[in-house]
C-alpha cells in the first residue's frame, strides 16, 4: 500500500521557520521526483516545489523562492521542505506528492500568525 505521511506543520509567528517532512512507503521512492503542493483556505491547489529523484535539482514557485528549500533522503524514503521567513500568506495545508502519479499525502496544516 502506497503511503505518504506529512508531518511538521503547526502554528508559527511570521518570520519564523518550520521544517516539513513527508515519509513515503509502498513504492520505490528514489524513482520519483517529489513535489510539494499547498492549499490555502478557500483557494485552489498551488504548486510549491519539485525535487529531482536524486535530489540534485529543485525548482520553486516565485512565491516561495529564496525562502523554502526542498531536500530528500532516499535512504530514509523522506522528502523535506525547509520553510524560512514564513509569511501569513504561507498559511495552507501542505501536501507532498510523487510527480506524475496519484500518490498524495493527507497533508499537514501550517498556520502563520502573530
């Protein structure tokens, strides 16, 4: 059974940092690029980042570029999203997804508020 389980979300003040994790199982994790996608309250899905299978390439949306960093540990079947300088507009449910598959996690809530 394929599983993607996100963790690390929470309530944080503007300007602070959070690190999200997504633990994968049930498929060959290292064969897939991994993406982070978020959904803010009342809005649609927004792509945030993608990281290549080997972790040697990343891309980010303009809204998070320079503040967020994706990484992965294929030995641990885990992908990470380091989020720095958080803003209220980063408030959303964050999902990880294996690129070009229907493999989604259930999401983790990030709330940025003073």
